[in-house]
């Protein structure tokens, strides 16, 4: 009888594991609260109305429709009983022989409750659509009221890692190339794009070349970069810094940190930011037949005493290694520890503007931008989506425009609730 492997999470790690496992010997159940895989590196382009959500979202059932031995279940996991080897979800209970946790991370608000209630995260396609809706509605409301005092005109991104930098650059290009044509009545000089960072540099985990280049690019695009600023709270449309500095904005996007998506019932040792500590073979310490891969896993080594970086390359290769070990185990072959080989990192700040760090080389500018585009295009799952994204990118490249600025909202909600901008306007 085949052994049952349950995989919780269909991100880069979970998806890759399911694709690599030998289903002649294993029966695999993939559980995820969404019915699709989401290409996280391009969330910011959906949020900035540069790509359609469907371009970076891939239904699991489509991906595995020709693979026997893999079952898909859309479900919210409530808890796991590792003694009974049972997963409890809102879609029923599922037994397993081995469990692979690939739940990734969620936005970390650092216990600032009001920030969590009001700021916008960017960790899913749905959240990217929400940001797009909010930003576009702000422009519509400014166009209707000509009121630049309520914070509608200010987009604040907190966190200057790759997500924050790329998002700030995308909105700055929207302000420069699109708003004057879409909204000729708006005074675009009063539209502010602000990037807030607690450290003294942008792209803090990349090379000095990438840090200086990203800061230069952002400032040339008109982004206000505020370094060495820490957020205290966010309430009533005002972002308040430690020290008392304030920014009036109804559009605050939080990209300043992540914490692990934990599952109740896993008796494991955790790191400070809620990651499961795993051994060299990605087995969760103090458990039996429970493994963790990707962003949720903390695997220490001599080269990485604080764990591997939380990037797609680590997740994909941990998944491949773990699947290979399951395949080797069934043949009584020796298991191989996971060894991470850094393949570099990169970020783009807009057209012609990117920085790339490779193991032996760092570079910036046009060729870095082309390299960034090519690599991300190759990582997209389907040939059809590669083509759609390439066409969109080329259209935007030549026209400095896109036709994807759709506001998709719940009409019932719009009828029954007063929009936030209207309440703010009445108070002034």
C-alpha cells in the first residue's frame, strides 16, 4: 500500500514538492486555503495595475490534472494531531503517514493592533487586488473632490526590501506616465509616493551597489525615501512614527516584515519570528514524520547560522531535495542533506532600473532590468502565461501604459457603507 504524504501549502515549496515526488510509491494530498498557486514576486505588478491577477495565478487542479496520485483539497487547516497523524480542517479530517508543512509566512505587524486593522498587506493575489482597488478609488475620489488634504493623495509603503522598493517604483511610474493622461484634472505634483524604512538603507540584504542604486533610482522617480524611521501606530488616516513625526495617508501598505504561518498542534521549537527549526533533511525537530520547507523552515548551517534567506530559490530547492529523499527512502538509498547554493538576488525599480547580485558579480541598470525580466518570465509556470506577461511587459515598455486599471468592488457594500474618503472629507 502506498504511503500517504500530506502537504500543507501550495506556494513555491509545496508545489515543487508535489511535482517532484514519485507518485508510483506515494499518495499525495495537497491542502491549501486557495485553489491556486500564486506567483508572489509579481504581486506588486498586480497591485500597481501592470498585470492581471490571472497572469500570476495557477489553479492547482489544472497543474496536476494529468498527474495520478495527487489529490487537491481546498481547505483551511485548523490543527494537526501528530500522535494520531490527523489534520483537522474546515473541509473534514485527513490522515497521513508523513506531513510536509509549506505554509510560508504572513505579514508581521509587530503586535501593533491598529496597524493591522488599517494598513494593507501584500501577501496574496487577493490582497494585491485590494491595494489596486484602494489606490484607484483614491484617484477617482481626488478627481471628484479636488481635496488633497485628507491623505487620499499619499501612498505610503513601509519596508524597503524588494517588495517595498518595487512597489514604490511602480506607483512612481504610474504617477509620472499614467495619471496625467487618465486624470488631467488632477494636480499630479500633489500625489506623493513615500517609502519608509527603519534601517539606514534600501534593499538592506543586498550588496552596497544594489542599495545605492535603488536609492538613486527611487529618488529620480520622485519617491520620498524616509530612512531610519520606525512606525509607532496608524489610526484615523495618520501614520505616526516613533518620535512623533506624522504622515496623513489613507493608503498605507505594510511590507516591513513577515512571521511564520504556524499550525496548531505541532510540538516543535520555534524561532523568534515563528519558523520551525528543522535538521539538515528538513525534518522538524522534536517530531516524527513531520517536515517543513520554504519560508516556514529555519535550517541552520555553518554558512547560514541564522538560517537561509526567505526567498523562492531556497523554497524550491528544499522541496526538490526533500522529495528526492522520499524517493530515495523507498529504495533504501542514503538520504542527502540540503545544501544551499546562493544563486543571488535582484530587485527592479521600474523601466530600465534594476539591481542584480550574483555570487561573483553585481550589476545595475538596463542589463540588470532585462536579466530580472527574463528570470521571472522563466519561473512562470505555463507557456500561455509567459506569453501573456511578455506581451503586457512589451506593451508597457513601448507605450508607458497598460489597460488594466479596473476597480472591482462589491456593489452591495458600496451602497450600504460610506467610503472612507467621504467620511474624511466631511471632517475637513
